[in-house]
C-alpha cells in the first residue's frame, strides 16, 4: 500500500494504482476490503460511544422527580438536577411533576386562558355535571379538583390510567354527596359545606387506594338547573326570594312594634301599681285620721266638735271670694243677701 509523507493510505480504494477495468495504466480504482472494514469499525465505534454517552445522561427539572426503571422494574427515585443511568435501554427514566399543581375540570373545559378566559361545554362535560339531588331534582354542577403528586412511584404504578381513576373517583364522590342534599341547598348557600365534604371524602378515597396524590382544593364553580327547566327554576327562586323578603319585612315590623307595645304595657302597669299604692296609702291615712278623731271626740266631744268646725272653715273660707258676716239673732227684719252677686 502506498503512503504519503504522513504515513496515511493515499488511496484505500486503489493502493496499487492498477486499473480494475483492465487498462493497466494505473488510472482505475481498486477497493481494499481490509481498509474499508477498519474505517467502518472506527465510525461505528465512535457513533456507539456517542450514543452511549448521550443515553446515559438525563436532567430532572426543578418541579419534577425522576422515577428510574431498570429492565422495566422500579429501581429508584431521583431529585432535580443532572444524573446518569445505565444506557442502551437498561435504565429508563419517567419524569413526574411533583411540585406542580394539577387540575381536573368537571362539567366544563377551559378553552383559552387570557384576560377573559373562555370555556366550552361538550357532551362529555354535560354528562359529568348532570346529577340527581336528594329531593329527586336534576342539578348541573360544575367543579374543579386541584391536587399534587407526593409519591411518584405510587402515582405511576398503583393504578392503570391514573388520570381516569382520579376522574372517576372525584365524579363518584361528588354524585354521592349531591344525592344527600336537596336542590335548594345547592342553588343557595350549601355549596361551601358540600365542597368541604366532597374534598374530605375524595382525600380519603385516594389515600385508601394509595394513588400517591394529595387533594389540595375542591371548588364548586357553578350550580344551575338543567337548561330545559331553567325558566321554571328561576320563577320558583324568585317566588322564594319574595317570600323571604315578605317574612323579613314582617319580622322587622314585628321587632319594631312588639317592643313598643310591651314598653307601653309595662308603663301602664307601673302607673296602675303606683296609683293603687297611692290610693291604698291615702285610704289607710284617712282611716287612721278618722280613728284618731273618733277617739278624741269620745274623750271631749265639745272641744273636738269646735276644732272640726274651725278646721273645716279654715279649708273652705280661702276659696270663698265674698264673705257675709251676720251677727245677733236679728231684729225681725228679713235680711236679703245678694248671694248671686
């Protein structure tokens, strides 16, 4: 084989310079199998080493954890950062977003998140939201389940189609809870209590099946009657609101008038009791005075009679404007007193 000054084969395809087509003038090309084989081996080795190096390195994001499978079986869980694994398919890494809050929507789907978020409802969402209440009415319930993954191994291997399992569990728990309340509670003020009960039941169910998730929040977005009977429900709700308003107005008037009437009644009773005590005391005083006079009269009638006359005149005379004093027995002349003056 001919070489240049560097010792590298000058022509691995025609090292002798002979004409493979029979020309014999050295202008043809002749393939050297040994040199071709070495070159292919070197190229294959370099590609293999590059593939091994590339497949042995992996990176876990800050909000993820990596589950390493060795020959398809769980081996270990790796934390965020760079890691190495056995290449060529021996180790396989599944990345699980453990630090990210997951969300499932029931009864609606978020179409576009923007300043004005848009939603859509299809047949699947409508089938999720229509439920039978405890008083045999149909309610259209829309809710959201928010959760995070705390055990990547359990999340990946405790159940097949884990998202469908979580969705079915949430829907079953919600339907059971809605079936225990009446539609009025759902449409008015019973949503918070219902959401708390469903969250507790769903957390218990996911822990029982060891799904590796924690339910963070359950929010009831909206509760409406079905579209077919929505006008009738609105009329009923309006009538109930008017009923409540009339009751509240009547109670307000009751609370205003009844205390006033009770106050006036207490005032009358107090006045009557005061008047009664006054009259009784006056009567007792009159009796005591009469008894005292009667005893004095029994002891000295003349003095007592004179004293009574004088006391009576003392009370009467100040109210008399004109006074006539007649002295003596008279001279037989009829005296005329102008009493009508």
